[in-house]
C-alpha cells in the first residue's frame, strides 16, 4: 500500500462527516476502474447488511456489517454504492454494486462517474 493521497483522504472525510451519499467518484485500483457514488461507512455497512439479511444463503453474515466500525479520525477506505466496475464499454454489475476500496491502493481518481454503454 502506498501513502494515501491527502486530497482523496479529505474527500472521504467530508463524505463521512456529512453523512452524504451524493459524491460521485471514479478510481483506479489494481488496474481496475470503479465508478460510482461514495457513501459514509455507516450507511454502506447498513446497505450491505440489508442485502445479506435478505439472502437465504448469506443471511448469517449480515451481523458482521451491523457492528459499528471504530471511528477513525482519518478514513482509510472509500465506500462505494451504486458503483460499477468498468470493463471495456460495459459497467458491471448493471444495477450497481457496493465496493470498499483502500484509499492507499488508489492509483488515480477523478470527481464524477463515467458513463458506460452496454450496447
């Protein structure tokens, strides 16, 4: 893991403090492009927990995400929801997913989300 980008840490901290889920961001990590909206970790955990709770096979894992995380002064991760991995001209999953990305693993980023076409 490299040293986290201070500006990106500041963006993450603002999302965490404002409890907002409207900040769109695109990042490159491990050669993968992820584009979507950021969410505060608390909101992200709750959404993941809700999805797992509704699953017949994965319901027992929902409690892992119900547990509040230790609140750090400096965020270490970005929490994406309604996010897609861009693969060529296609965004997967089509409906958007939830991803957690270590800020120190981000090699490039931009504000906004990229459009994609699955046609």
